[in-house]
C-alpha cells in the first residue's frame, strides 16, 4: 500500500510554512542569526512537541518562528519544504504563511514575502512543483491588524492566490473578520479559513455564510451537523483535512476514529494534508500512510483523496488537466 501511496501524484492544500520548520534548520538559522534557543539539540526540541490542544502547539510554533529574521531564512524554510514535498510526489502546493507572526516582531513584510516567493519560483524549476501562496491572518489578533496586513500586501497582490484565517479558533469566530475578508475578495483573492478544527459547526456555517469562503481548512466538526454536511456537499466545497495534526492536537483520540473515510462516504470532497509536518511527525505521504493503516480505505478511496487535492486546488482547469 505504501508503494501505491508513494506513486500517487498529489497536491498539498493545507501547509503552514512556519510549521515545516524542522529543528535542525531551526538550530542552523538560530546560529546564523546569533539567536539563543532554549534547547540543546534537535532531539530535545522534538521531545518538547507534546500537545494537549491547539493553543499548546501554537505557543511552541510561534516561539520557533521567532528565529526567522532575514530574507534568506524564509527562502531556506520554503526550499526545505518543497524538497521534502517533492520526495512524496507532491506536484502542486498551496501554502500558508502568517505575516503578522513576523511583522509584529519587526521583520518587514517585504523580507518575508521576497524570501518565500524566490524559493517558490526556484522550486518550480528545481523540483517541478507548482505553487500558490496564501496569506493567512491570525485570528487571535484584532481585525484592524488583519487590515494593516492586507494593506502591506498590496504591492505584492499578484503573488497571493488567497487569504486564510488561522491560529486560536475558539473565542475568535469567523465573523470577526467579515470586513477584511470582503476587502480581500474585492482585491481578487480567493478565501479560505480554518473552521471546525476545535470550533463548533456554527463557526463553519459562519465561514460559509458570512466570510463566503471558497475552501474549508479542517472542517472536522461539520460532521456534527447533517444540514451543514448537506450544504458543503451541495456547494462542492473542498475540506483540507490533516490527520496527523488532528491526532497530535487531540482533535481525535485515535486515527481509527478519524472521520476522513466517513467524509468520503458522505460525498464530501476531502483531501489529505500535513498542516505543520515538522511538529506533527509527518509530511503528506506519512499522513496518507497513517490513515491507510488505521482505516478501511480502499485504493479507490486513496486515488479519490489524491484526485480531490487537484480538483480542490485554485489551479485553472487547464492547469489541472496538465497535472492529472
Ligand atoms: C495551525 Cl493546526 C493549526 N490550526 C490553527 N492555526 C494554525 N497555525 C498553524 N497551524
Ligand atoms: Zn492549519
């Protein structure tokens, strides 16, 4: 089965670049930037990656990202991800970055955007991976901060396919960002949002009805509401599901209870993604392998999941047919 999975051409639609920051690279960049990190080895860092919930993880994720300072750092981070994704036969990626995590520390937006963009352009030639970039707003910060970020992005709008919404979900419902999402739509961007990871089905409804998103990140808790499932199926929206993330953040107790098979059976367009692979123990190939081992997925199901990732991407129809 793992051979079969390895050979499937895949797209990855839910990946936080800051979440692909492997401890070895973190140490190398910290040394280069003369920044102290409170661990002695990569093994010690990995041993600290035990999370009871999303917030537990986010605290460590933001601490790790704080060693990123120069354009070259963002380039190295992005290049390392693309190289690793290519090894899993990933052909197309739509990746998130969190500008506020960096601009709030005094790193200029341009430094972040230029480093990532250069790596994506070079990666297309070197690894044959096409890429789109999603600017993600931090939902624990006020909407004004998201507006300021969108303003900073204006000179680079042609580099961004979409805006997203991530970070602490509960207590920060989608409607908090209604106006900035409307402005992003006006600027020609697609819209995605994390919804129903820890938050209730009502947050997914709000992401659909108030934000008018084009794709749902996670969406697990949608299954608690049959009317919501019906709506998502009717609209043909894609869910970017992240099995190992769900396990490590205790969204599911055990992968045997993971809802991805049920999602497919309900007619939902589910995809498999790695979210923050450096923190959750595996890239997209490992996520496929883990669900294939835990659930009664057929080869046809696995083929469907991989095909869904291209169908649910923001590639044009012509670009999609070039990939499949
Ligand atoms: C995230 Cl798993 C997850 N959920 C919400 N926000 C995030 N940022 C990075 N990973
Ligand atoms: Zn995520």
